[in-house]
C-alpha cells in the first residue's frame, strides 16, 4: 500500500504510447519510482494530487477523476469489495484538511498523448514562464493571497489544458426558452413525472411501444435505460427515437462506461438532429456487474461530470472538445444522477454541486424509501446554494414482491 494513498494500486502504472527521448524517459523513471511508493502513482500524465487531498484518484476502478460514483459507501468500493472507496477517502481527508472546496474544480479526462510521460517537466516549464525569481519570492511571501495566486499560476495550466479549461464556477445555460416539455414543466414549477421503460432484450419492440403508449398521457417524459447492470439491451437512442415516433418525449440515458469522448460527441449530435431533447448523463454500472465474459475494466475514457462539461460546451459555446466550431449547435436539457444515500450527505452535496457547475440542469435520484434521509440530503444541497439552479426528480418504484424487497435491501 502506498504511503499517502489508503488503498492498493488498482492497475500497474502506464507507459508511453510513443517513443520518447532519453531525457524524458529518465525523468519519467525518476517520477515513477518516487511517486509510486508515496501515492500509488499510475503515471496518468495529468497529476491531480493537489486537488484530491494528496490521494491518487487513479486508484478508482471506474476511473472516476471527479468524485465518487453513485455506489460509493464508507465500507468499501462498489466494484471491488476488498478495497476502500478511494473517493470516500479523498473526501474524508479533504474535509479534515479544510480543502473540500478544491474538490469542486471540474478536472479533465486523460490526454493519452501524455499518459505514461513525466509531468515534472511541465511544472518546470510553467515556472520559467511565470518567472523563476517571481515564483520563489512569491512563495516565501507572508501574504497568503500572493502565495496562492502564484501557486495557481504555475499549476493550473498544467492540470487544466487549453482544450478543457475546467473551473469550479456555475455556468448558467446560454439559452432562454425551454427546449423540451420536461424542461418547460419543471421551469413552470409543475409537479413533473417521468416513467422508466426498460428497453427490450431483442428486436421485438411491441411490448415496449405498448408500455410507452400506456404511460404517455400521464408523464412529461419517458426514460430509457442504457444497459443497466452492464447487460446488453436495445440502445437507449433507438428506444428514444421510437418513443418520439409514438408521440412521447424521451429522456436519453447515456452511460460513460460505454463511451469514448469521440463517440459521446457524435451520439449527442445525432440525438439532437433526431429531435431528442433530454439527456441524462450517468457513470454506468461497472463491467464487473455484467454477465460473463466481462469487458475491459481498466480503460474508462470519461466520467459523468466530464460528459456534462463536454455536452454543455457543445450546446452553449458551440465547441467540440478538440476546439472545432459547431455551426448549428445541438439542443438538449442536461440531467445527471443524484445519490442521496451513497455516502455521507455532505460528501454527496459536493458531488452534486460539481455536477451542477459542470452543466446538470436536473437530477434524477436513485430510488428513495427514506423521506427523512432525503431531507438531510436536500438540506446539504441548500447549504451549497444550488437548489435554485437545478430541478430534482425523486426516484420511486413500488415493491412488487418479497424477492424485490430483499434485493433492494441487500444491494
């Protein structure tokens, strides 16, 4: 176990995907043998230790770089019960150190051109750009504001590349009129209801279409899950298109588990062109939860908060992740999952706050059977002043039988 990271390394360190100079390889070797024993460093090429209470987030089996998943618990990791939830450990240490607000910065996905490479050289180059003399004098200054400003001038450009530009600020939607019926009802303060319809496991769509037709008069929108439990079903986008054809407004669920950054951007452009106006961004259940043979679990390109950040910028700024302009921007109402009972309420409030800053306009919570516990979570959100920035849909479902109740209790 590393000295400062309370968990064993999830996977071995990365190595570069390209040939590098001898000097770069030497520096990377020194960085690897130094940070490995101390932090369990995987040489991701974009070190976030300062933002994560000096615990390496790359210990997370789901690859989450912006906070815990909805399965986070105090006891253990949701993917591998033999290890702690590394993000729970990060949050706990950050609160003890008084650094919890640093957890709000939206951090970028890996740049695979830099994965396996050294990062110390980037810091040295940034010090030179700011001015070595100025950096030294400011860091020994008695003025904390001066020290913090100079420190940020050195490290922010390293962890926040030009193609990402993440921050810890709220970004209001850059449009005025609602783009969907669900958004219209929520903005109007109506009691909005959505229904979840399971996609079929075959090409037969009759039952699904009948279910959509049955609930359509009573709901604002119909949710279609995206391979829950990492088990293949008909795609959410196909179901959403059929719902539109049947006169129902869909909520397209997209799980980060199965998406690359390229695939995500292509999918939402297509969805918007088809008239799908509600998108729910999820981390997705780990491949470990799915049926065998299990897919790869060591490569996860983006997390749900990064999805929100990318999609918000595509819609509001008309920019692809690579910087290209989008002449005709996509239109959608962005949602995310809320997890009132995943871990300590104050931890989840930080996570939800970060999602709102990244672009979430509505939350759909996990199933709720504890109104008192829900109120505690809502109070924590209120303390962070985000309840006026996001709409919340509370998840409920009837317990059909004892077996279902036992499953819900155990899982």
